[in-house]
C-alpha cells in the first residue's frame, strides 16, 4: 500500500526494485500544447510482462497529482518483464537518457496507462529517431 505525506504527496519507495525493460511497438510524432492530462496521486505502478503502455514526454513540472498540458508522444512500448515503476526512475533508450518518470495518467485505463516522462526537451518519438523494436529501460532511482 502506498503512503502519503500529510500534504498528500506520495512517498517514493526506498526498497530495492528490479529494472524494467520494454521495446517500442509504435512510434508517434504528435505534439500537443493543451492535452489536459491529470496525473494520479500514486507514485508507483505495477507493470506486468507483455503489458503495452504509452510513453509521453513533457518539459513541464510533472509530479503525482499535477496537471500536464504540453506533451510530445514517444510511442507505445511492450514490457519484456514485470515489476514496479516509480516516479523518479530513469528512462534510457540505447543508453541515452530520455528523462525520468514524472507520473501516470489513467485516461485510457484499463486499455493502457499513460506514463509521463519529464525531460529537458519535449520531442516526439519520431523527432528522437526512435525505431520499432528499439529497447527502452526503466532504472530505479538510487536512494
């Protein structure tokens, strides 16, 4: 069960977790300025092997419970292993830093989770040169 500070902020996990690995099964090029994503309060999500989820980049301050408007869509990924993802986890693709997990939006659940990634630059999957089958790794933050 997830715990929260008195102000309602999710407390990030401080226990060992395995990295998660996925591959791109869809690459997107869409960018929006007023998407209106409402990130859920929870800072962690369980990911099942073979789940397909959507990766979305933002250069806004994405955090549990906040709204995000300016987004760029990376694409859809299929997870190769199950595990636990948390806000602050590093996202790498081909050893290059994509950003870090900022939160999650449930708009399309139970079909798929929107996984929001904080990044310095808001670029789409096509702009980043992502290819189908390209691997992406989610590495737990070190505490």
